[in-house]
C-alpha cells in the first residue's frame, strides 16, 4: 500500500526531531518456538479512560513438541510476568521476568509444564534522534517436564544453559528490537535415557501505536542416542488497527454513518523438519498452526461540520483524522486551503503517536512550569503538546523560538515522516543527490530523509518530477500526510516481517 506522500519535518532553526519513548512488547510468544495470542493494541478510548497497567498476563498458547520424534501440537496457556517500568526512568538496572507454560496434547495424553525465570539487566544508551535499550538475561530458575504417553522427560537444569539478549532501537515513532536466543536443554526420561535439545536464532519485532509484530527464525536440534532431528521454526505474532466507514441504515437519523476501528491479532507457527525421517508423513515434516483471536470493534467520534470538504481529494483523510481526534480544530469553510502551522502539526503528531501530555495538562497552581521555547509559555494552548514532544525527544532545543504560527514546509514534513518511522539509515549517503529535478532546492538537513523516503517508495515527485521542498503545506495536505503516516504504520511496515513467514 505504497503511497505518494507530501510530508513534513519539524526542523526549525536549532530544533530537530529525536526519538519518542515507545516501549516494545517483546516476549509475548516466549522463546521456545511457540506462539501466543498476544494482546491488542490500545483502543482510542483508553486515551481518555486509562487502563491500569498490569505486570502479569495469561495468554492462549501453542507449541510444537518434537522430543518424542513425532511433531505434536500442545495447546494451553503462557503466563508472562514482567515489571520493566524502571527502563523508562533509569539508565541502568535489572528486573525479573517469568514465563509459565501449561499445555496439553489430548491425542497422547501429553502434558507440558515449563517455568523459566530470568533476572534481566538493562542499560539505556541515549542518542540524538533515538535511544537504545540493551538487555541481557540470566536464568535464575528453570523447571520443565514433558509427558507423552507413558514416557516422561524431565529437565536437568544443572546441565542446561540459556542465553538471551536483546537490543531495542527506540526511534521517534517505532521501537524496533532484535533478540538472540541460544539454549541447550538436557532431559532425562523415566527409563534413564538422555536427550539434548538446542534451540537458537533470532526474534525480531517492532511496536508502535498502530501495529506491532514479533517474528522469529529459530533452529531446533534434538539429539538422542538413536536419532537426530533438525527443525526450522518461524513463529509470528501480529496485531494491528484498521479503519472502515459504517453507513447508517435508518434514514431519519442525525448522522450519515460512523467510522469504526477494527483491532485484529494473528498468530502463526510454521515449521519444517530438515533431517531424514522416513517414518513421518509429508504433513508431519512440514506444517503450520495458528491461534485465531476474535476481532474487536471500536466506534469512533462522528466527524461533524465537514460538509464543505465533500468531493475534495483530501475528504476521506480529513474525516478520518477528525474521527480519530487527531485533528481537533473546529472545522470551517476555507480551512482546507490555509497553511498548516508548525505548532498545530506537532500537536497532531503527538495525538497520532499517543504521546502522553498528562504531565502538563494535570499541573497544579504550585507546580513548576518549565519554559523551553520563549514563544510557548505555560498559558499557550499548545504548551502541553510542545512540552510533551520535547520530553519525549520528538523535538529538541532551548531558549529559541518554536515559531508555532509559521507554516510548515514540505521538506520539513518529509524529514519528520522518515524520522518517525526511524528509517533514515536507508539513505545511501550523508548528503545524497536525489532523483528530483529540483534537487538543488533541498536543504542539506533534509536530504537523507528525502532519499530514504524515495528508496522506500513513499516520497515521489509531482508530474514534472519536482519534490517542491520549500513550499508550505495546506491543512488538507498535512492531513493527508499524517493519514498516510498512520496507514504506513498500520500495514506497510509489516511487510518485511511477514517475509520471515513466507
């Protein structure tokens, strides 16, 4: 769903886009090659009626077990207990995380009981446009027992090892992570046979307000006295939000229809046995399983007062943004051709990316009210958004003017778009020459972003081959850009992660 975007950058004099804190939701599928149902993304109403965070969640779970020599599906639950809130407030430290799996296989009267607990050390490395979170986990407790028919396999934790480490790259709008897993599990059967299982590979993922994905590429090796097996595992978990219009059926009703948000999840596991096992069927050698989750629907605010924009090329985008309450200005005829100001654009991005403004909206009379930009005092209506964006490292600067009422340029929009998705590195050079005819008009600070966007296929020129970097954006153009950003975060960004499952 690649789209031609006219996008912005919030690059004011001395003010640059940096990274907002988006904590990744890693570990929902566990680290043993199974899958869970995961959790939905937050609903829009949760911005107004917050849900109390929990350090524990129990999810439906599936895992293929190969220890007997035959692939068997075990179905049950995984309970994840983790309180990593210190990562948001400290530069280093540790926390405990525990995974409890309880699953069965009815066909063989099989039972899987696994509890593994880690002490996870972390450090936060701050960067100019983003930050990194590096973690290293040490096993403090690991109990596991598998029963299949009359045979029981018990983990010998004295001879079992587990290496788990993650790096998380927190960019302005998306938190990407890569986890390396390598463990060796030694089992003893009830008739004193020894079995060794190795599992190693990577788990990749990202998290942001509009979609999240966790995908793995793992290799499992089972070694017994009389046979060996190698299995390639591809677990995947995806959650996303989509939007659709629901036209009302009754004629005598005060609104024509409503916008709805659909919250979906999909978990799948593909495996392939690469070693020679003539006793297994083709369906046993390569197969897949999944966990289906019920779709949730959320009604959104009915956009009103937008009759004047009907038939305009930006109609759908503007109506969707009003329904999502990303645009909050009272609509009026003529606004579609007016300039979008820098301050209003930051406000819309804060809302679209769920940046928390409560620190500044809930201030009491005696609270200190810091001033970072001289033209954005505490009484300014945009103060909570500008300050929240500053705290979240979406913008940077001190003592300068923010120029809230200055129109935003296209090249400024291009830069914020690429930095929100964190993919500026895709530019081939620090000062690349772009393919656009008006390349000479592009400012040095926006070149990498424009080149990266062009390579992604999301920044294209007009019919004459120009990118028009120094022209300002109208409110409708800015709305189309923000709406396309949301669409990109809903769908396009997941494509590379889905390729792991192909």
